[in-house]
């Protein structure tokens, strides 16, 4: 990651400065604020004239990798060929149907009263 330097003036680039400081993908390494004489473009400590004062900020920052949420990590892992993270077989539970007020399941399944679904008989 290479360091990048940008100079922004308070009067003109206030929105850009706020966006840079609040950007989660950029880490600010250093920030230096200087007051300048706008007519002579000299630092104020060399030729102080407060009538023509302008502030500028020099930022040194690096771009950082965006932080992914756990859900994005799971989908990226699934794309890598690991498959989704599920409990048991995908056909372990199926929905139940009711006949005369009683739960009925397909052949090879039994009704699980805790889950209220049909569970595969192993």
C-alpha cells in the first residue's frame, strides 16, 4: 500500500476534507494544518499578514482493504468451492401436511414435535 499525499484548502475543499476523514477505506497517517498568506503564498511565520490568511491541510493517507461483514465472508467462501454452511443434509427437514387434524409426513420421514416439521429417518 503506497502512501498518498493530498493538499486541501479550507475555503474551497471543506466537503472533500470531510469525506476523506470519514472514509472507512482510507487510513490517515498524518494531518498538517498550515496558515498561508494568500497574496504572497508564503507561510505566515515568514511574512505575517493576517488580512490575507488562508488555511490549508496536508493529508498523508493509505488505502485499506474494506472490511467485509460475516455474511459477505460466507458468500465469498461459498464461491471458492467450500459450499454453504448448513446443519445436516439439505433434505433433513421438509414441511408437514395435515390430515384430519393430525400431522402426516412423506415416506421415510417422521413428525418432529419440537421442530414442528418432518424429519428424515436415518
